[in-house]
């Protein structure tokens, strides 16, 4: 592929975490990829961490607002993901794959 080419996102696998506000929940991604799309399907913000579940809620966490998605460019070595909601409980979906164009 030439420099500057566009490649539609190609899903390799996904995992859903049943997140709660009382403690972090950790899952293992089913495959490797350099892009992770995280969907917060809740009415509360969620803190996520990639590869370091001990840092959840700390300075290395990423906040995703309610009912929003974030596209994260990562390295292919991220295998562990964690999530903790700020209130309540619900699902957070992590989709891993490759690509540069998202719909």
C-alpha cells in the first residue's frame, strides 16, 4: 500500500466487558490489531485502560463519554483491556482490527 492510502477498518475480533462502578473489569482481546474501537453503551462515562489494568481510573486512563465511540491507534501488542464506569453497570465493547477509515 502506498503512503497516504486509505484502508477501510477491518474487524478482526471483539470482546464485551460487563463494566461496573464498584471496581475494574478486565478482559483479553481475542486477537491482535493496531486499531481498537471502544464503544461506551452506557449513560455514564467510562474509564478504560489498555494493557495496564492496575492504572484504571488513574492518569493513564482514557475517558469515553456516554453513548460514544473512540478510535484508538495502538501497537499490535495490546492484549488486555480494562473498564470501570463512573456510575451503575453496563457493557463496553472493544473491537480490534486494522484500517484507517471508519464509519
